[in-house]
């Protein structure tokens, strides 16, 4: 389970970084979103992955899941949703103003013959 989680975090982080380096605004926003998912999974896995344990400490319960990473991830999900909505609005406005969805505001150089 831990190996699968580590591979998933690595793939999401790698895809997010790759998309962040692309010259288009939509790719950049998607990369930032994937990177935030990877960080959320990383924070969640730091609370030790446990199945079938009580999330709250009660009398008579010996093993319990740590509720702090769950609260942090829930907060991070709400913040990343608001950040993504803001970035999408800014990207649409920039596209309307410049006529291009390139990060620098102009069309990137074309590869190969025209």
C-alpha cells in the first residue's frame, strides 16, 4: 500500500512539474493542480496510512488514526479549489486581452517548417 501511494505521489508530482514548464496558461494551471494533489496525498500519507482505526481518541481505543493530516488536507483542498478558480479567471481575462494563451503573452516560436 505504501509503495503504491509513493508511486502515485511521484507520478502526480512529475506530471505537475512537467505541465508547469509548458508555455500555455491552461497547462500551467493543470500542472499546479496536479502538484497540489501530490502535496495533499503526501501530507495525508505522513499521518501513517491506517485502515480500520478510529479517527478520534476514545476511552478503550488503543490504535487510532491521526486526525491532523486529514484536517490539513481538507483545508488544502478548499484553498486549492479557490486558487484554481482564480487562476482560471485570470487566464481567461489574459486570453481576452492579449488574444493568446501563451504564458509570455505572445505566440511561441514554431518548431519545424511553416
